[in-house]
C-alpha cells in the first residue's frame, strides 16, 4: 500500500493508498479532536486549505457523542462530511493526559471521564472496537504514552506492555474487519513505538512491533518533556529498525522546523495542534517567520497575514481587520487565523514534497530553517 | 433611485439602486455589528447565503477599531472584504441601549463607552462624520430610540428633537459628500421616524421628516417593549405618510411572521439579530417551524436541519452532528447554525419577492404564517 517514490538521504517521498484515497507523503494531518477543527472549521473547509488527512480522537468521540452514535450515523466520514482519509488516534494519549484516577493493568486502563467523572475501562480491544465504530481509515494502536523523563524500569515495563497490547490490537482489528456490521472492513492499523528517551528500549520495542506486521508505524512519546535534540536523536535511533515499506508517523510534532528535521530523518506522517492552537491566540506562521497579530504595529497594516500566501484568509483579509476581530473578541478572528495557519502547514508539506520530487529537499531545508524560526 | 415594480395591497416589490449594486426589495439585511457576523461568519461567506445588504454598527466601530482606522484602510467595504451594499446604523440605538452615564442635550449625547468607560460625545454631525469615514452605502440618521411604554410628553420632546437632528444630519451628509477626502461621495441617508406608541406623535414626526428629502425612511423605536399588535398598528398608522417613492425600513424586526406582516403593511427593508443570535443558542428556523437542536430527540437524527433547505449547512451536515458540536462546545456548531438561519431569512425574503412578482403574496402569507410560528 505504501509506495516509495523517491529518497534524498533518509528523507522519503511516498504514496499511501487507502480506501478513502491516496495520501501523498510527507503529509501533515489536520487535527479535528471532537469531529470539528477548533476555530469553527468544518471538514469541507479543509478541502480548500489542502488537507489530505483529518485526525480525530477516539477518547473524545467515545465520551461524546459516543462511538455508537457515530456508528449509527454511518461512521465518522458521514458524521463530519469528509470523504478523504481519517486517522483516529487510539485514546491512549488522552487517557494519560486528560482522564482522571487512572489505574493501569495488563488488561488495559481504568479511568474516570474528564467530562463527567464516569468510570470507564479501555484496553486494546475496546479501543479497536471504538475505532471500528468510528470507521476511520487508519486506526492507531492502544498504547501507554509516558512523560519524559521517566525511570528506566518503568519505561521498560510500559513499552513492553504497549508491545503486548499491539498484538491484541492486531488480532482484534482483524476480527472486526471480518464482521458483517463493520462499516470500513479495510480499516488499517498503525503500531506505536515507545520507550521514553532510552535508545535501547526504543530499539527493542521497534524490533518487536515491526514483526507484528501493522500497516504503518508511529513514534509516540516524543514532544512530551524531552529536549528537541533528544527528540531528533530518538528518531535517528529508531528509524533504521522501522520497516522501509511502511509509512512512519511522528505523533504530535511539531513546529515547521521540527517537521523539516524529521522529514530529513525519514518521517512520513505528522500531526500537531500547534498551528490551530497558536492561531486561536493570534500567533501566525508566515513564510518570513512567526508574528503576533495582536501587536499594535498591525493596527493599520493593510497587508495580508503573509504576502506570499494563497490561503482564503490572505486572499481576502487585511492584518488590520484580523487584529480588530481579535480585539473585538469576534470568533471570526480565530477562524480566519486557523485557516491561514493550517494552510501554511499543508502548503509547507506540499513544498517539501515538491522539493523531494526535484531532488532539492536539502537545499529547501537549508533555505528555510532560519526564516521559519524567526520572530517578526 | 427606488423603483416600485409591483404592488399587492400595501405590499411592495421594488428595486433600490446604489453605487454598490441594486437591492431587490423586500430585503433582509444581515447584521455584522463589529464588521463580522457573530458565529465566525465573514462577509464573503454572506455571498453564499443570499445576503444582499450587510449592516454594521457605527457605535461599535467608532469605539473599536476606530472609524479613523477603517477610513485609513479604505472604508468598511475593504475592511470587511464585501463589495455589495452596507448600511450603517447611526449609533443612536446603541448609545441608548449599551452606553453608560448618558446625558441627552439638544447638541447630542454625552456618554461613557461600555468597553472602557471613556467619555464620548455624539451628535448628528459626529454620527455622519463617523459613517462617512466608514463609507457605508446607506447611513442612518442619529436619533433617540425611547423604550415603550414612555410618557407622552417625553416621547413628544424626543421625537421632535430627533426630527431637528435629522435636519442637521442631512446638512452634514451633504457637506461630507462634497469633500475631496470622502471615500463614498454618494453616501445615502435614511431618516428615522420616532414617537413611541402614540399615533399622533408618529404621524406628526413622519410628516415633518418626509419634507427633509432623505433617501429613505425607517420606522424606529419598535420591538422595544410594545406588543406585536401595537407594532403592527404603528406601521399601519405611519405608512400612509411615508413617501411612496422611497424605501421604508422597519428597524430591528423581527420573527419570520413579523416580517410577513410588515411586508403586508408596506415595509421594504428589515434587519434583526434574531436569526444569528437564536442560532448561536441552538434555536433553528425551518420551513416546518422552529426547533431546538439541543433536544435529545435529535441525538441520532440523520436529517439536515431543514429537509427543504439548500443552505451550505443543510447540504452537508446532519442534525446529530450539529447537536454533538453544540454539546462539545465546538464553535463550529454556531457557525453552521448561523449560516442556516441567515440563509433561511434571506431565502424567506426571496420567496416573498417571488410571490409579489407573481401576484401571490397574499396566498404565500396565508400558507406560511401558521407553519412559521410552529414549535417543533
């Protein structure tokens, strides 16, 4: 399903075929946690800003509206009105970052809902059943995401348990895909590499899960406390053990420069709330660097957010207008800014793909790292 | 500029030519108080939902971002990215409903900003200068909007002062339209009829302001405390004294049925925050009546908000999804609902115009009043 089109160093230009269409990689997935992109963005809006894959959250949708509701409505594609690929994360990360009163056992995790305190159990099988109900294109394995730094003994136990959980996820997904009631009988499953910041644990875990023949592999547990240098090192350490013929996904990362560096180290899939979250607070990514639109110097600035941008916001709105809308607490400020920042990320990935096609990725990266880090 | 195309009883089908395009009447204007339609709707979005005229508020834009900022950016059309007609209200209503520490004098009103307490003076000339800076298509006269009920003596004094203020507005607008610096040198001015619920005061006032040769006339001071029957009576009382060759605008009204009844009594222009405000709270107008999308019975309802609606929301989203988005406090819920409700109003007016064209308005009204009042 994954076709490697071109390589430049470790950087890969690929294509990933799914029942909901072919994904051109490297790709940035746009996060729609609860079946909506925060900032009043709908799935159909995503088509206008170059999004290939939408990402929703198993944990959130299980709690509200309930995956049974989404199933009854015909799955997440119909529920959101989006016909392209959807990746659902497994709920693992949210169980560990949002839920309360967690109790981790071999069978799974007992926890309380962060919404109403309701007691819930989620293990590998439950996560697969929920994701099967949601009928996403790609399901993620149920894992434990530990924070960095973490004691080595705990990191070892946890990553080994996560590997055992993947075995159960693979078996359950196979069973679910065979059921008559299942909406997407071709649902794919990605495994997740864990092991904290310990190179040997990461490698052991990656070797073990590579044997389980998932449809793709993610590196999880990064951007959760460690330094950027450690993150890059872990990618470099794990990458040689990741199957060459399957997509690699770096979960929850990151800044534009993080993405350039990770592509350079062989990563194909990305997701991050940063572009939408920053936009909602007025922090705007541009081709010249990062700006804060609330700054007084933009009060009478008649330029678009980014003079080199073709997004719907930059085609129509002045910096002065967007600054005013933030000051007036108009929701529209957030929508226009999120549209721009997501377009910026999707477009950055399109430029990365074009440079890989032309064999000029190294040059593209060198020309942009300093600019993208700039604060305007 | 106003061309009467057809009449059916007192109901009028007309066309109003402006420098920003021709308005087909009767028309509903979509309210964008602070240069944005609440619910994350942009001016370009309004084109997709059949809006002919956008309405912004002088008071709000004077306080924030400042009409000087809007002027520097080239006027409200550029500031909002909207090339069709804009009507700006005069600030009168907001000074009386929002501002604090009001002191009304013959020269105008001294008050404190509701945002930061700053002391401000606004009289007829100030209102015209601000609206000239905003460069709207149609400016409204600066008036005092009294609440109903109101002592007759006060209502008389107030409506006479409002008439004197209109004289000053007419003179100042003429002066401003002649200035080199003015962005829209063809800015139009509508006068406003006041007089509370007193028929004789309303008629005296209307006769007096009709002589001042404004470009259109509004009935103000309704839907501010009086009964619906009183409102209809006032329209009937005033209408014979309104110039036949100029548009009539009923300010801040109202429900779909209010609009049908007012069209029947000879009104051409409407505006109201009801469709957008109700939408933001989940109250949805449909061709079968009004529904509250938060109701549990819509949890698994795979129909659109209105099965007979062609709006962007109804083309793409299920009741179950929109209900979920409200429950999950996703802004998108508001945007989708506001789009629907505004489309519903714009479309209702399009249907009213079509029925007037066909000489079937009476029939259309009879067929719809009961349905539109229904609670689902």
